[in-house]
């Protein structure tokens, strides 16, 4: 396990609840170099180290028994929801020793995602402002696997000046690449950048080029958000799962008040955007995000990224940074 106290004591979106259901209530995942098993015990969703204490077999290969117990696939050792082994089939007369216990972590469900904390949670799972509003249509996009550091991926999400070049004729145009000045505030809630204006070729589906205004927020080191300020509301919650320092998954909840297009069509649009970003982010050097502002050049249009780097530095984040 990678030892970074900021991320160890933070919540990380790991996988959709639907994926757990598709796998008969048991799924494996990896966070910060640690293999974990996520499984459903009755109404609870639990996260443990993916390890049977007997012979080190992955519990994620096992199965749920009696609705609330997890059985190892190797010798049938069976664990209750507290992680205690309660059955050793080869010795049915023997009470399992108390040290025959799984290593347990914190797990929670929020926004139809399983979130895991490997340490002791120091913050709540960030609030997704639009989630409880039934007027919003909700589409989960991802996961997108990047061979890149999580903070590099978040910073790319915050960067609108690349729209005319990486996402030309979709989110921007090289004929109008200018980014007017905007406001950035850093406080106890993270970083908020408001009144960010971008000229886009077709911002509302009418085919008429126009300016679009965004608000961006960074809630936690690997959780960010933006909202398009328009009559038809559109927002994205970005969640980056840190697998290793240079390997990450990116998930996005895309929500909107308008209903044009199928879920598949809208998801394909976001897939295209992510796949355009992927080679750019994977190519960045240094691979770890520099927190010393003297290490790279910065412009006025980089104000959100500058604030993000300063905030991470003040937090003391070492994972994915240099």
C-alpha cells in the first residue's frame, strides 16, 4: 500500500454498485497499490483486503453464502460481515481462532458508486449538488484507464485552454482560443473557479457558435466538478480512482436537464472527449504533477491549475506529485 496520509484517509470512488450486482455481489479492485475485495453482505457493502488469512488466496474469487457471509474459493473458509472467520470446512468441529480475521476497510455508497477509505475518513464524501434534483438526467461515463498520475488527470479536467486544440470543433475552435480573465477562490471547501468563459462552435446544439460560461470546483485531491452556466443545465462530477501512482481510473457522472440523445449516444460523446485527452495526459513530463510553481511556466489562463497546485501543496499531498 502506498503511504500518503492525505489519500489514505480520504474516500475514493472505486466502482459502480451495478458492477457489484453483475458479479453476484463480489468484485475485486485496487487502490493505491492495495488489492481489495468489495462484497455485499445483506444490505451492507463491505471492503476488505483481498486476502484470505489462511493461504493468501484472493477473496474476490469467492462467493457470498447465506446472503451475509463471504467464502474463500480455496478451502472454503467463511467470514462473517465483521471479517471474522466462522467456518473452516476441513475441521467442522473446530471453532476458528480469533486471529482468523480479514483486514477490513471503510466502505460507503454514494451516487450509485462504492467509495472506499483505506484509513480513517477525515472528510465526508463530496456533495454532488445536482444529484438529488429529479429534473436532471444522469449518465455514468467510464471507467477510463490512464497510465498517468491522478493529479495530472484532475488538472487536465480543470484546464479549459486546451479545448480549442485537443477538442477542436467540439469544445472549442482554434479561431477563438482566447480565455478571458476569471475568478478563483481557495477556502476550507477546496478550489472554486467561476465565470470561466470559452468560445465554442456549437454549445447548445443549435449550430450557432457562442460563448459558454463554466464554474469549476475541486472538492478533494481526486474529486472535481464543473457546471455549465446556461438555460439548459449541464454538470459533471469527476472521480479519479488511484490504482498506482502512475495508473488511474476516471469516472464521470454527467447530468443535464435536457433530454436529446440516447444514453449510449451521450456516453459515446464523453468517451470521445476522454480518449482525446488520454494521449496528451499520458505524454506529460514530469509524470508527477509539480507543486513547485517554479518548475513550469504559468499564465493568467492557468489560474485554476495554479490554485489547485498550491492547495495540494498546502494539504501536504505526496501521491502523484513532485
